[in-house]
C-alpha cells in the first residue's frame, strides 16, 4: 500500500506541530504539509489532493466545517478527521452529515489520534487488497461490533447515560465532582453515578482526587483529565 498523503489544517502552532510529528512518524502516512489558515490549505491543495485531511473547525479565516463542505461540492473526496475544541451538537451533526471519518475533541489524547489513524490505514489497506467486501469486513473497518456481543460499551453502561455523565464533566473541566453531585445533577442513583464515573476513570478520561474529611473513608472526587 502506498503512503496515505496527509494535510493538517490547524492554527495552534503547538497542536499543529504535535500532529505533524505524529503523521510524519506513523507508518503508512506521509505528511504533505501544514496550514494555519484555509487560504494556506487551498494553496497546498493546488499542488496535490491529499488522501487525508486533519481539520480544525475554528480557523482565523473561516469555518473548517464549511470548508470541508466546499471540498465536497468540488468533488474533492479526501477523507477528513476533524480535530477541534468544538463540542456542540450542531458542529458534530454537521460534520457527520459531511461524512467525516472521525471527530476528535480537544484537548487531544495522542492515543485517540493514533487509533483514528490506524482505522484509516486499515481501511486503505483492505480496499487496496480487494474489490469487494462482505458485511462483516465492512463492519470491522467502520468500527462496528467491537465487542463479542456487539455492544460498543461494557454490559451495564448505557450510551445515553454515559454521554450525559461525559458531557457534564467535560463541560465543567475545572470542577471536581463527587458521586453525590453527579447523581443529583443528572437525577441518577448514587450507585449508577459511581458506575459511570468508574468507567470513565478506567478509560483514562478522569482524574481522581481523594478528599479526606474529619472522619470516615476518603471521598473520591472526579475531574476531567487535563490533556494537551
């Protein structure tokens, strides 16, 4: 398989540098260049159409989402991974409607970026090997059915409730939450709130502090993990 040519559109120099180094050092990928504006991205596109674009939503001269929409209107079919701080439902829905490969919310976790790149590489490799895919192959390439019973999350973890807990802590990153506070805010039982907090902790999403009171066991308090 030939290298997957990649263009990064990111106006934060530090994040752009990290992404550029990651692409340049990941097997099966080739970094074509980096742009910190949409105008700069257009200039790079004039030389070569990349197979993969890593695009921020908020850029100095416009919206990365609207730019991706303009690419689709021009029949430029590069795969797109949005890498952005925009976590509002409207932006995410817009990206999904545009058929982006992935949507990664800042602050970045390199392991999450690497997972996305691995999925892109697996798809390119499989498509290069065959002209036809059965449903099982396609499901695996698209990230379906990752667990034995077809669930995306462990037994006892409901995706809707998980999203509520996720959004609460991710939306108030500087706040530390007790299990009781999460239960009260989301109208959950204390047992349910603890189960979802422990799951997010196991996924390395949360930092945990122990609050030692005057008596009894220390209280666990959770905060969204600080990243890049």
